[in-house]
């Protein structure tokens, strides 16, 4: 399948709806996933809505943003990155709900919000379940014969599979990031450095022809989520716990500004760029 100009036959082409994979894409991905971590913690913990009610609320927001994205006829950076952000926030609280229980509450706190306090599965079990779900999505995706390459996704079913994988990968990434930050002994900064090292290896792997770029993309996509989780915790947690002590409000406000700036820049670029049609054959 190749990109064509506006001369392509309308009956045989569809508008491109997903972004180009560039350095700006990865910067925005890390910013969105880090904001997803800090904003998810702000809603569930700082505002004390709790993991269960926060997950239900944020999942509903995800569905609304996804419907808008799916109904869009062409790539819109604001729609796309809003869905990425909503999956990151929902993934944060869903991961916490799966993995934590009352033992993770602050000293002297008996409950956090309304509803169940968490399933208490623990990070390893939660990560194993989410990994199995993600593999299951990719197996189902493979059986459809639809491409995994983001640049070749052009059908409703393909995009639905793409966003399902994104939601699960962001939830899995939260579990991985929290495990590295809280349970591995590496701490927030150590966990971030470890994931950065792994991403560097993937960047080098792009120069090796035998390694499929699609595989590298999805590995990097999953790993940028725990990077966002560890960096988000590093920003928000108290200094005595190894963080910068910015709190969820301060860190979230700074990240909103960064992501909004990139989204505005990306939207202006798309507005000045001719619509790209992808062959449907």
C-alpha cells in the first residue's frame, strides 16, 4: 500500500487518520503518558475519588474520545492525542485498582473514595494478566489479516484493534512503571533510567534491517508508558521518597502546558498540509 495524492480514485482510497512516527510523536507520547500518570493519581488519590470510581469515570471519558476519533474522517492531532491521554489516565487508575488494596493506602487512611479499594493482585500478577490480554489482542489482530503498521491502518476494525491494544499497553505500562518505582529497589529515577536504556537499544535496533520496524514500534510504545509512570512519580512524590515533590497539581499543570503546546503545533502543521489519501486496495 502506498501513499497517493488527491488524484487517487475516491472509491479506492481513504484519508490517513493516524500520525507519522517522528521524534515529535515520541516526545508527545512520553508527555501524554506522564500526564496520564500524574492526572490519574490526582483524580484517584489527591481528590480522593478512589481507584474504582476514577476508573469507571475515566473509561467513560475514553469511550467518548474514542468515538470522536473513530468518527473523524482524517487525522486530527487534538482528537488522536486526547484519546492517548484518556487511555493513559484510565490505564493508571485501572492498574492501581487491579494491583493495589488497602495495604497501599497512606498511614492512617482507612479508605480511598467510594467502592472497592482494589483487587490487590500485586504488580507481577497484574502485569501477567495484562500481558496475556495484549498478546491475545495481537493474535486476534493477526487472524484478521489487517496490518500492524500504524501507517497502514485504514479500516474501522483495524483502528478499533489499534486502540484496544493501546488501552491495554498503557495499563500494562503503568503496572511495570509502578513495580520499578515502588518494588524493584531502583526508585523513580533508577526505573526511568532503566527504561530509557531499553528505549535506546530499540532506537539502535532500527538500524538493523532484520529487526521489523513494526515490532520495534510496539515495544517502544509499551515501554514509553512505564517511562511516563516512573517520571510522573519522580515529579510528584515527596523528596523524602526520592521524588521532586512537585505534587500532582504542579506536575500535571506543567505537563498540560507541554502537551497542549505540541498539540497546537501539530494541528497547525496538519492544517497547512494537503490531505493524504491511502490506497484501499
